[in-house]
C-alpha cells in the first residue's frame, strides 16, 4: 500500500519514537509511507523540545496560541491535498492532535480511508494540566476527528472508553498498545554488562525524574539495606537529580548510585542491560508506557502501579509486581520484597520477557494491524 502519514509533533521525545517506529515497521512490511508533518522535530536531537513552537506557546496569550494551532490546520490541509494529488496514496494514517481537523477534511475531499491513532484524551489532559482558552473549539475539534475517522486506534482500553463515551461505534474502535522492536531490544545480554554493574543487583528508573516519582525514598530503602551488591541507576535527567546526588552523599551511597543524564535513543538497550529491577512509579491513567514495554523486551522485573491501563499488560505477581497507586510507600514495600527474594525476581523477569510474544507487543504487529484496518 501507499500510506500518507500525518502528524503535528514538533518535539523529539517519546511521541516521536512512536511515529518513527510505526513508519519504519510499515516500510519494512513493504509499504510506501509519505510523511506530512512539521520539520521541527526531524532536524533536532532526541530529547529536544518543540523549539520555536514551544517559545510561542510560552510567550503568547493562550487563546491566541490556540487560534494559531487551529489556523495551522488550513496550512496542513493544503499540504495534505498537495501530497495526495502528487503521490496518490491509498489511505491516510494520522496521529491525533487537538485543533487538527485537516486530516478528516482531506479524507472527505479525496474519499480516502483514515485511521486515527489516539494516545491521550488531549482535551481533558490539556484542560486539566495547562488550561484551554477556546474550550468549545478544542472540544469540537477532538470529537470531530474521533467521530469521522474510519477507524480509531486508542493505545489502551482506558483510552478507548473516552472514545466510546462520545458515541463512536464499537466496530470502529481497535486498541493497539505501544510496541517494541525486538531486533533492537533483545533479551538481556550479560556480556553487555558494564564492569561496575557486574555482580550487582541494579534497580533502575528510566525517564524525566520529578518529585512525585519519589526516587529519594527508593534510594533511602536501598541504602538502608547496607548491602554492597545493591546499585541504583537513573537513566535520564530532571529537576530532582541534584537532590538525589546530595542524598546519595548523605547516605554514604555515592558509589552505588549513578545518573546518566539524557541518553541517545540508540543507547537505551545498553542501559537496560545494566538493570535487574525496573521501576514505573507513575503514569497517566490512559497511557501505554513505552518504557514499560521495553522493560518487558529486556526481561526485567517490573514494579508498577495497579492502574487499569497498567493491568492491561501486567498480571500482578506473574509478569510484574503491582503496588497501590494511592500509596507510593507501597512501591517501597514491593521493591523491598524483590531485593530479599532472588528466586522470585528471576521468575518475574522470565515471565516479563515472555509478555512481548504472548501479547504481540511489537511495532511490526502494530503495523500489520493498521494495514488490515484498511
């Protein structure tokens, strides 16, 4: 097939990983993919923000910025129309964004099928965390694209419930969780373990560290064990890193703590090879966490919150351990249990690795499901 892929992502982060991996998987299946999207992310390093787009968002009055967002749809519609006339695609695949009805306009004008990937309820999310000025336009834009797509692809059943809630028929909803490239994220290789991590039980966290992750408590639990074989590895950056370094010094844990700062995307498999236990302290209630699926692929023992979206992938005490999402102290209890029970940790890790094949959590499988939807 010849598929036109449309998105409006300006930052090069986890969102962009999803976009790049789906495009790669579709192409590896032999399909031609034409991308219509902003050039901002393509020309930047992984981990970068939206550049001048973010500057505008922070400087302009909210209502004016939202009008610019919606105005971009007319420009995007022209770009889509040009691409359709030039390349004559068989179908459109779009990553949903707020104030972005242009894909649906193009689908209707050129009579093409459009599948819509939905990663979050953007109206609710933005209204809650950043606020929305043009609420009626924002709500309309989201409902309009959900209702007019030929097939809506939410990443979790939790997200699917939002789509169902506005009246999208069940037969047009198909849940596709995030995936992993198993040729890149292969099961753990002990030969890839750095010397300083060998013979260590490494507890790891991947992501942008914030206060609510309570990584200070994790370090305190590990330090209290008074075990030289324990190590705490934080892969990423964030505002609490300096505090964690100070705490490590205070606890005499300096030689058993390391933070990498921002790492290149291609280096992530290496860093996961250094870990034994992986922490997923918090996640939005509708997300399909990319890093958790990569933890599965590497065969790590995972400690995660007992949220509905997480329980779509983790069965407690089988392929991971769930803690009370209302009580992060319970994460420390569950972590402590794994530190003291090596046999149980190894069993969890073995089941964790099997999750990828059992649930078909690969980008290739996702791409195949997308194509079948046309």
